C-alpha cells in the first residue's frame, strides 16, 4: 500500500517561515478561543509572572490552519478544502481521518517572535484493521523561533483507507 513515492518523502523536511507573531494576533486568538487569561492581555500582570511578559496560549501556533491569505477559490476542492497532498501517494485510498495529536511545549511564544515551521512525514506504516487495511501516517511539525529554539513540537497521526 505504501509506494516508493511516499517512502521517499519519509524524513524529508520542509521549512516554512510563518512570520512575526504580533500581540494583536495572540489576543484575537485567545479571545476567539474564550481564553481570557491575563497572561495574554495584561502586560503588567504578565511581567510579574514567571514568564516576564505577555505570551501566547500554548496551542496558538499549532491551531492556525493557514498562515497565508489562502489560495484562490479555483484551487480549492469541491468541499472548499485544499487538495490533499497525501492522497495521490496512496492510490486506491478513499478517505483519511485524524488519529490523534501530541503537543510538546518547550518555551513560550511571545509577541515579536519570528517563527519557522519545520515539517516532515516521520513515519508511514501499513496496518490491518477490522474494516480492512489502512496506512497510519505520522507527521511532525517543529516550530522554531528566531533564536533557533524549538518552542512547540506537534506530532499528528492520520489514518488513510
């Protein structure tokens, strides 16, 4: 089920500069998530904390679906989503679904941080399930600040049938 094209991608890293994190973006995300922790809004409170200043909610970086303005409508699939880049690598597969996510937080994200996302397919394994064979793909994304420090690592598993 796992072809040479997919096997060749395992371990290959791509880097995407996400840009500078702004106080406004942090606060908009926190407000939209209903998380009004003063660490995200009150500079005086945050400065007196162990963090020494305003920080972003821990899952902020990994919760953003897209960092750019987005593709033109003509590039979207009929359901409004971007085409799945994995599906062509697994001929005959009809659907994919999330199979879990693990987040590891190493350092706070702050306004002014410049973040780069380093992505890779960490693993792809063929499995046998009650409903038939499937492939379990593990993706890893490391978010790195301008100092070269990994601030968050996200490992996501996707089950493809």
